[in-house]
């Protein structure tokens, strides 16, 4: 085996998704779904016209009456663009610095203080408290009863069932989720809506009230942002910490870097291990998927395309040599940022990308500065096949006394 081949097989990944990167840039699954593994093809498809959102429960949302406003995640076209234009101000770097940075620092220091006081703590719990606090400020969920974390953990359980009425398990899943939905509404969202109706705030809930949204529609948006901003950030914080605690050289470099340098490290880790690694789209017209070497496939209207971000982000043609290793000297055109397509791209690119990476750094820079901090218990990984995602469970941090 030559040096080049040996290097290509090395990997710094912590999450094993159970398959090798296919050699073909575009393939087709047994059910007819087109599968994209090439960076340029995926980016062009996300940025261009001719597809709409699919997966992520959109089939259930489409069954709602036409008069019910869909959460922004499930909309496309002019209506979606206008919503994103009107809410973009909540996510700008300037607003993050002016409105959220101090909050991030305060919550991060509170969580680090727990580790110092108790000597040991589950990292997932600390990270979830941080992400809940930050996203709640963006949305406007400041008026809920105690216990938000527990209610969200119930709504996003460790093991999801399959909804439906054809089996006892499916019926149980449906009833349980409706109960959990109601808990979040009564304890978190409804109090916030009432407070916002009494006095307007500069946040998402006030914007939705101004748009004439019903309480149910606001609840749908809040839960969408909770999944997109709270749960995924928690997983990335745990994943990034896992890398740092098991790589002394990377930890030293992270501790010594300024903020820009630390953010670059985190974005490289996210490129390597996207929290959500499957994006699904439905073609609304015939599409030619083209690679730099020519046509790869023609997708017909109505067919589905699935983008494998764990493959696109490690496409050596886009990200350069050693795509499965952590390298901070990467150069090239693999925008929209150093994290590749981990936040998506085009009209549906995650609006909170900057918030997620910054709050991860605000927390981890403080946690890793604690004298004697270490990973006490290695984690286990739970894979989410539907989204190609992962959940990091059982990672405990401790302070040597």
C-alpha cells in the first residue's frame, strides 16, 4: 500500500455511519431515490430552482388544511423567501454580538460552574441548557414554567417510534407525541404568546403575531426552531468536545487560538462530522445533475433526491487532500463556509449557523480552560438513519481535585 492510499484510508471521524463513501458521484437507491455524494452537484442543487423540501415530516405537514400556515422549514418559493427576508435580522452577526453574546457567556459560565461544584457532569445536559437558553432568547420563549429541558427531551426522545394507527406501537407513539406537544404548548409557548400580546418584543414570536399567526402556527414554528437550534447544537458541542478531549495536539491548538482560530477548528470538525447528514428534496421539473466531468443523471419531476452531506463534505475535489482528517490549512472553493454544506445551502441554509458555532465556542473555550478538566466517561453514539444524524450519549466531564 502506497503512502497516498494509506493516508486516504485514515480517518479522524468519531461517528461511524457504517458505510464507505461511494466512488460514483450520483447513484440510485432501490426505491428510485437519487443519492448525491458529490459536493458540486449537491451545492448546485441546493442553490438552484427546480426542487422543494422533502422528508423531515413534510408529508405529515402537507396534510394540514390549506388555511394553516406551514412552518418556514416546510415552505418554498416566494412565500419562503419573504419570510426569510423579514426574519434575517434576528440572525445577523451584529445582532448576535449585541443581543446574544453576553447571554451565551452567562449561561456557559453557569454550566461550567456546575462542573466545578459537583466535580463531574453529563456534557449533554450542560450543552442542552446552553442551547435552550440561547434559542429561547431568539424565539422569545422567556416566560415558560421551569422544566423546559425535560419537556423538550420528552418531545425529542432517545428512541422515536413510527406514527400510525395500524399497530399498538404506532398508536402509542401518536398519543405520546400529542401529549408532549400539549405540554410544550401549555408550559412554554402559550405563556410566551400571552406575554408578547401584552407587550411587543423584538423577536420571532412578536414577528409571527404581527403576521397574524394562530397559537398553533406559532407552536409549530417554535418546535421547528427547537429541533433545528437546540437539539443539533447540543450534539455538536458534545461531538466537538469528544474530539478535543481525545486529541492533545488539537486541544492545545484550540486553547492557544484566538476566537477566529477556535471557530475555524470547530467548523472543520463540523465539516468532517455534520450533525444532520441527509437532506431530501423533491424535483418539480426535470433536472440535469452535472459533475465537472459531465452529466451524472437526469432527475424527472416528482422524483426524490437525497444529499449525503457526510460524503459531499469529504469530497477531495472540493475540500482537498486528507478529507477525513482534521486540517486547518484547507483552501479552496467549498463554500458557503468552512463547514461545507453542514448547514445546508441556498434558500434553506440554516439561518442560525453563526449562532450555533459561536455558542459552541463560548461554552467550550470556558470548559476547556478549567484546570484538570477531562473526559471521565466516553460516549456512545446513537444514529438517526432518517436524517443521517447522530446523538452523543453518556459523555461525562470531570475535574481532577
